[in-house]
C-alpha cells in the first residue's frame, strides 16, 4: 500500500514539474522579456478603469491558466501596484488582535495552495502589513483556504468544519500576537 502511495506521489510530482512549473517559468520569463512594467501597469495599474483591467485579466487568465501554485506568486507583484497601502496599514498594519483576526478572516475567504501565501504576504508586508497579521496569514492561509474548508466540511460535517475554521483563526491570531511580543 505504501509503495502505491509513494509511486503515485512521484508520478504527480514529475507531471507537476513537467506540465506546470517548467511552462510557467518559461511563461514568466517570456512575459518579463517581452512586456515592460509600464505596459503591464497600463492595463492593471491603479489609474486604469476597472472594466479594462477585469476584461484584460479575464482574457489573459484563460490564456495563462496553469497551476495556481505556480501562477499566484507571479501576480504578487501586482498587489503592490494595485492595492493602496493605506488599506493594508489601516486593516492589518497594527500588531494587535483585531489586525490579526482581520488577516485571518480575509485569508479564509481566499485560495492559498501551499506556499503561495509567502510571496503574497511579502508583498503585503511591503505595503505595511504588521508582523503579527503576516504570521497569522502564513499559519491559517493553507489551513482554512476556501477549497480546504469545503473539503473538510464535507468530510467531518459542516458544524465541525466551522468549528475547525474558528479555532484555526483564533489560534493563528493568538500566535501572531505571541510572535510579535517574543521576537
């Protein structure tokens, strides 16, 4: 039984690298080589009308559809350009329980596959996210992302699933507080 599991994992990893990571890196290199920052910001910058940004994103998103764990980090730089730093500082800039809970709840409404939260948190920290909310996001991002919660609730039931989300959010927020006071 273990051999079958290890074999399946090896096959998945090999296919993931060949079919997702390598094409994504070539794609990222091609985008970086062919498009200037200014041309990207022309369609996705702060001053661009939303209907243009969403239209271009919808079309390019279908063309660029590859594994989310490969694509999400590529777009973390866009966060810095599009999201106003004032919002980040206002809602998750302090190292207190409310900022940590806000980060935890916001994280629960997003999709983070394993390790995609790291470059996104890095971008948010550049915009003023506090260390406590950052740790909260890193801890509860993969644990309570929307797809995970849906699967967990289907397996253990809705009531237990929501209890799981509640405790992961609270424990992550408290860990963020402790982190700031200890480090």
